[in-house]
């Protein structure tokens, strides 16, 4: 890991034309370059993204995917561009305004102190969170605790986090990662398996600022269930190493 700390922000965008300008304004206030990834958005959202990239040409890079590929694919496209541009760390944040852009300095400060770790948002919800979504997250939490044999990851589904670019690049070079709503959990568990430390950071979350959610109940729940199954069987041969890590840190 290089000594230099050179972060950027990656925002996957799919039809969030009503919220993205406010999100970008909030991010740019912190002086960190932003990579917007247009994940095959409609023409209205694409036009908004074009305007943002033009208005902030020195600070905003626009990556465009011809067709919608899913959140995970969009984030990884942003990672690829970040690596090309020489950034060492990527802060990932959602485009719908649910995350507090004011917390960006806190996340980056933690990443600078712990450059090899994954800095992961631990959501503190307000009254806007749908109760079904809130309680449903616990099924994933339990599976993550099983598949890592630890409680180190408080919440694996929050899309507000900081990664070291080198660790992600090494992982995706050898391992397929979930391309849609299964991405956040899949990549975090696999990075943990690779030895990455997880630093949990409380952050307030609202649902969502523009009223747009791309979670598809049947498709995404099937993909998430299959992901947990693959991770479980991937965890089994790793049990000795995971237990040794746990005992070493005790």
C-alpha cells in the first residue's frame, strides 16, 4: 500500500435525476474528485449527468455504461476509472441522497488512519426507513456473521464506505462479484476473507431523498439468497483461517 493517500468518490447513478445534483454539490464541498457512473440511465438523468460533468469539468469525471448493468457493475466501473487515474482509495456513496454527504470527511479521516481497512457505514436510521426493509436486513446480518465467523461487520448492506483501490483490484481480478444489489455484501465478505480489517462508522441514513428505489423484491432477494449460499460454502474451507484470525485478535 503506498504511503500517499489520494482518494476519490464514486457514485453509481441510475435514474436519480432529481437527487444527484444535490448529492454532487454536497460532495464537491469537501474538495474530493467525484466519478459519476451512469448505469444506463434514461435520457433525462443522462442529460443531468452531462450538465454536472460539464459544469464541474475539473472535479467531476463521468463514466457511462451503455445499458443498465446493476449497482455493483457500476461501482466496479468507477473503481476501474479510479485505478486508471491513480487514486488510492474510493469512497462509495449512493446517488439518491439517503447518505449524509457531510460525513465524507469523517469517513476519509478514518481511511487515512487505517489505509488498509474498509471503512463501512453503520446506518443510524430516522423515521423514514420502511420497517420491512429495516427488519429484513437482519437476515443478511446473521448470514454475514456466520460467513465471517465474527461480528466485525455490523452492517454489510450500507453503500457508504471507503475501500483501498489495490485490495479491490486484486479481488476482482480473480473473483466474480455480485453485479446488482448483492454487491455490497458480497465484496465486503470477500475482502474480509482476504484479511482486510473492517472499521464501522455510525452515519445517519434517510430513505430516499428522491423517492426512487431500484430494489426489485423477487429478483434481488433471489440473487441475495444465492449469494449467501455461495458465501457459506466458500466459508467452510476457510474456517481454520477465520478462527485463527479471531483468536489472534482476541
